[in-house]
C-alpha cells in the first residue's frame, strides 16, 4: 500500500457508523470540516436516522438484485492450470510496470541486470458460475531454472459449516488475487466475507508468532528487489547494482510492512499481481490493511486509528497493527522528480473525521484476527450514479460490532477520484495532464493521462496484489455481485400475467419467469426451452390495445450474447386460436429488441422462436417479454 505519501486533500460527504450489528446510523451530507484544507464553509449540523441491517449471511439487499454468488462449495477446476512464463510482451503499460521503463530511467543499466536475474510465472483460471471470477497468480523463479521455488495458490477447503477460498502466498515475491472475468456493470455492489487473515500484524500482542515476523518467514533476506523505492528514497544506497539483500527490507526496518487488499476498484482490465508501485497509479477506491513493522513506526505515531464507537483517534503504535484503511486515490504528482516514483494522492476516511477524507494516514477500524474464523468481516464497495460507497462490517477492536460506511462523490469541489469515469460521457477532460519523468538515466513523458473521451471501466481485486511485498494467507467466501433492482416500466401489460410455453428446460426456468418484471436475477430468471417447437404465450386476461413489444434475450440476463434469440416472430390473437404475425426478427444479435407496430386489439401474445441462437446451442432463452399499448 503506502510506500509514499502525498499532499492533496480529498473530501467525503457521507459517513455511516453502526452502534450495533443491526443499527446503522446515517449522517447527512455536509461540507468539509476545518480538518480539511479544502474546506470553504463550515459543516452543517448532522441529523441521524436508524434502520435495520440484514443478517450477515442473508444475501438480500434492498434495492439490489443478486447476479452472482460464489460460496466455494465446488472445488476449483483450474488449480492444475499450467504456470506460464511472463515475457512482458503485453505489459499493462510502461508506467511503473514490471518491464521497467521508469526504473531504467532512474537506476540505469544496473536495474535491467537485477530484473533479468529471475523469471516471473503466471497462472489464471476461471472460478464460479459462468466463470464470472478469475483466479490470478504470480510466482518467481529465482534462478531462471524453470522451477518456481515457493508457488502461491488459491484452493478451496471446508471451514466449519462453510467452504472458503484459501489464498496462500508463501513468499513475498508471489501474488494471488480474485477478480472479475468481465468488467463490472455501470452500477453494482460487490461484497464478500473474510474468514481468516494472516498477512502480518500482532497476534496476542506480539509481531513475532508461528515462527514468522510480521507474517513473513524468517529464513533468508526479503527485499523489494528489483522494484524498490526510488533511488533517492532515504534509508538505502539507491544503487541497483547492490546484492539482493541490500535492497529495502520488507520484513523489518524503515521499509518493513505487510498487508492485504480487502477490496479495491482499479482502472485497468484483467488485473493481475504486479509490483506495488505500479498499483499506486492504478487504484480508484480501496480498503486494505497496512501492517507496519515497529521499526517503520519508530519513535513516531505510525498514523492513527479511529475508534468508531467514540469517534476518537488513538495512535497506530498503540494498536495491534491489524488496521482497516478506507480510502480513495486522487490526482497524481505529474512531475515527481529525480529518484522518485509515480503515484497518486491518498486520502483516508474515518468516522472520527466526520467522513472527510484527509491526508494523514488514518485507519477507520482495527481487526481482531484472533477472533477469526468464529468472527468474520464483510467488505463491500458500491458504485451509484454519483460516486462510490465503501463499507466494512464486523467486530472491531475497541469499537465492537460496527458497520462503517462512507459515500464519496466522484468529484468534490475540484478534487476527483482518479479515473472515476467508466464511460466517456461521464467526464470532460478537466483533470488531464502529462506524467513527466526527468531522471538520472533517462527522461520520458507519458502524455494525456486522463483526456476527454477516455473511459476506465471498473474491475475489483481481492487479495495480495503485490509481487515485491506482502506474504501470508487468508480465506474468504460468499463473494456476491449485485446490480440495481430493475423496475419494469409502467403500463407493461404482460407483467405477471399467466404465461405458458411449449416446454421448459428446468423447473426454475418456467414461462412465468419471462413476465415477472425481472431479468437480472441470475441465469434462472428466464424462460428456457429445448422443445422441437419453441414458443412462449402470455394471456393479457382482457382485450387490450397493444403497439410495442420489448424482448430481453440472453445477453440482457448476463448470459452469452451468442445465445440471443436469432430468428423469431411476435404474434397476437383475440381468442388464442387464430394468430397474426405483427413483427419478425431475423439474424438478431442484440441483447434487447424493441418492436413497434400499429396499435391493435389483442388478448394473447405469442413469441415463436424459429432459430434460438447464433451458435450451435439449441436452447431458447427469454429473460423478459414486455407488452405496451404504444
């Protein structure tokens, strides 16, 4: 996480803190307080309301439809996928990436020698229904002999009455994450339950336990090599030609820290573990742990932690170092200077600041790993039309059972969340700039880092994202992706009317599913037929004027676009016996089709499927059939 600090102030205008597990207290929006240099006005008085939260294991969320849920009861099928050597032919881009243009400009040829002293291997495989998740792992072959010395893993195992995914990273140069296989929708809620965490921090008052130090194995050296801090970073020589052990030590000393990404939203497709400095430029909003070694804290405070039950801070050095940071990524420093690193400003939200995001390292809560897995923590991020919500729930040290929740608009004043726009129309280019590096061994300018017309779809990551720091294990379950609950337009004459069909693929895929007003309830929220003749009929229960039909095909419900109904007819009848074709589609590939016809009287509507898909699949899939007067 925090290899560097920055000096711009962000603001949050929502904060929610829970007094108990089932009471959520909501503060109204307000301006930044005097704690924020960006404050221009005093904050208004807060008002509060109390609502009832759902039981921790109840997947129902008011206003949301559950699209996917992974509980890891089925063993992962891709764990035996091969490790593939990374040739860096397709880097994310060249800014702070593993291939190292930034580092070559800083350190010179010695850095390339250090980089070539090992090989990186990667493995990815699909997880869950429709492969909606991807497990992504990175490992190091220290001596280039084709053998990975300490490969990380993601496996399933039983944990009490549940099944979990266990992420194990036995060496700090490995990485293991879960991410979506496809970009997130425009509006969503992603959440999961963290059952165990062992990525540093104290246990029963000690940083050393289980033969490890701050979560790291004690054998040998463990350094940031070759993706160290910039060459001018204090505390080391800055010479890339020094032996491995003389780079910055991640286990102890001024660079000693461990951590874990509870849940982060990043701006690049198909994220995979990379060096930590790369990801300092890639995150939008995030929640993570930052388990500093006492050597790093030194004589200082190490930052501060908020007790959400009293809204008072205490020093990080007085904690167990198992903190939860809830923060946003802001604008970068466009010209970091020689021997420095690219990175974005970091602004932390706590209930103690009234939800105002501040420059000072401030943790929103402190976990109690000793209580796990009997206790667990839930992490969630939502994106709505105006911003992001960060939410953490559980039994926190000092504060007790809490749900801590913040909403941060995309832009407050002139302070944006970095790369917030998932579509070009959401942003006008006002924050664009050129990233400029003028360093000891080279100069590069990366122009137009946030231009008008750009778009950065959201992707989430959970786990150990870094390949030069972090080591340990964690287990989690019940990863859930929600989309906003869809409300059918008014005057849908087919809504909840009696429906029949030639057949259905399964008991849960009955004709009624195609007229229930929902198409985002998962793959069973549809009518499906494998019959020889495929048709769906709706009884409007009285003669009606009909003039427009909307059909939501496979893609509208989250299944393959190649399964969208290719050829079909729409027919109407007044008696259910004699039918008139009023609209036809041939060669359709769209997820949703709209068919407007001259208004006419009908009691019955029928959809006749002539060719169900654009590939070899023979099932017809209709997630919703809507009928309107005009």
